[in-house]
């Protein structure tokens, strides 16, 4: 894996930037002011500090539609690609008026008519009009979502590499599964394998858990040690090169203890989920797949976009109208989740990365599944 202080490859970052510029034209935006880290990296190609949770909005990256110029909040050149010249960098300041002054100096700021932002705090809602005095501030996240929902060929390659690292961690953790082992040790083995693969940033906290035999959605309470016959779910996720790769599997510990039944049900469900991943199909077909399989939809999203963060679409039983309005398009990459539960046995959880192509779905994940 490439070191995170290097900028993204030229074809990768320039292809993304072109998509962002096209969406700026489609949404009639003269300027994009970005603060969300995934959006900043998408446009600039410069690695960003990844954090779990949220952070206050700040104008970290500015993209000008007319010139294609990128202006970036950075105190140094390391990791900044050559197509962003040093004079387009502006430093961090405790005084926001210094930042606004830097934005005022951008060529085209004074004449911009429509400025989109991907988030906005009350303070910057008052300050940004000072930098763009003739502009109306509008929602720029819509343009970024439209750009990011369809992956370039280079982005798909990046996702393949991230998934490969996640799968190496999954394999290491599964190899340690046995009665008596703790969930903590399984998680540690997985994270260690990810680091050996060149990635030190997992994308999720829940790595391995014993599924409950008594409740469909809960994990087992207690000492978090695996017992004979438990069904143990694994969720391996990494942030590698700015892209999230994920894979999920469930394996029985020791004797299968009746696991064959729910695994067969999961296979039946998965066949219907994959069949629903057709170009042009409505995304709510993934919810219908659960109904057709006779399985209740899980509380987590059935599918969501994979990319540089939490990409659209989000397909959930809690958002049925949004799912019905979404159409699957070639170039989308989805994390598709199958989940079934059997009383007295436990749950079978599986997550696959699926690329929507013009010819149908392509499964990017290749980790083996348990077969009794």
C-alpha cells in the first residue's frame, strides 16, 4: 500500500475532480467550498487526517469552476499534488477573518454568483459572504453526492485494493476462531493483520461478536468469550488510500450446532439480493429481496454506497421512499448486507462489496464462507 503522505495518483484525482466540475456545472455552482474530509480529498487528492465522528465546518478546500483551480488549507506542501501550486495554499489560523481574507484573494471570488458548501456553521454562514460578496450560498453537498455516487475506473481499482486488505484481516481473525477465545483477541488479530497489510485505520469498531441465540439483533452479553457452537460474526473494514473496503462473514465455533439451516437461508437471501443489483433497477428491490426470501429486514442498512466514506445510496427499511426513488447505475459500488437469525442457533451476517456494471452486478469481495 502507498504511504499516506503521498498524494493520490494523477489519473485518480483528476478523474474525480472532473466529475466534481461537471456536477458544479449541472448544479450551476461557480465555487465549491468544502469542509468534509472525504470531499476535500476527492477534489484535491491530498491525504486528510481521518477521524471518527464529526468535526466543526471549516473552509478546507475551494474549487473554482471557471478555472478548475483548487485552493487548499494546508501549512505545508507534503502530500499536496503538483497541480495545486504553493500560492494556492492558505494556512490554519485561530482568527477566522484571516481565513476569509485568504479566500477573498482567490481569483473569481468577488464575481462568483453561486457558492455551494458541503456543510455550514453559524459563524461561517455569516463570514463566507464577506469572501464572496456577490454570491448566494447554496447546498453544495448535492453536487458532491452526485459526483461521488458513480466511481471512475481508478476508484474501483482503489476499492479493490482496500477490500483486499480487509479480507486479509478477516482471514487472520477467522483462523483464530475456537471455543474459549475472546472477542477482543479476534479483533486484535484482525487489526494486526490490517497493519501488516499497510493500513493502520480500521473503518469500524465492531470487528467480531458472538451473535445471540435469544434475540435477532443483539450480541451476547457476558464475558465476551466464544463458546462451542456459537455463531461469530466478523466485520472487517479499512480506510486505505482514502477508500473504505469492507467484508463481513459469520463462522461457527467448534461444532456447527444446527448452523446449516440459517446458512442455507442466508445463501437463498444472498441470491435474491445479488439478483436485485441490476443497472436501472430501483434500489428498493434490495428490500423486496428480503421479503421474497421470507426474512425480516435488519435494522442496519441493507445496502449503502462504498467509496470515500458513507456514499449514496442508503437502502434501509426505515427509508423506503428514498430507496424507491434511487436507481442503481453502472459505476456504483455497494456494501450489501445479508442477515438471517434462527432462535437457539444465532445469526448469520454477511457483507459483500458489489460493483454495478452495464452487464449486471460484479462481486468484488472473494472471502470464503462457511459451508457445512
